[in-house]
C-alpha cells in the first residue's frame, strides 16, 4: 500500500492492488488517515499539481453561459463543425 500526498494542496489518498484480482484501487484519505497509514509503515509518495493549472496568461477563463451552450449546440448542427472548432474556416 502506498500513501500519496499532494504537496500543493495537502490532498491525500492511498493506493493498493487487490490481492485477489490484482486490480489497482485508489481511495481519497483525510490527513489523519494518511498519517495513520504512514505510522503503520506504508510507503509515502509525494506529488505536485500540474504547473499548467497556474498558467492562464489572460486571467481566469470567462464563465460558460447558457448562451455559449446554445451557440455550441447550433455549431454542431452544421456540416463544417470540425473546422469551426479548430478555427480553420472563415466566419
């Protein structure tokens, strides 16, 4: 069993393989549970959130509105929607 701790936000989880079928399982865990598992001798693994989460040069993305959803729905009705999504067509 391995205890995983995110160094950026303190989120914890533990992972293990089922002894019967060898399927990997991951479960979220509170800091108290993570500490208990470490004290019991479980291996600890630390990680960081992806750097891309903090890379928004224009600031936060605008909220997706109901109008945006309707526009997207209408766009998908056309035959040229793949090129419309990639911006490779004139409007």
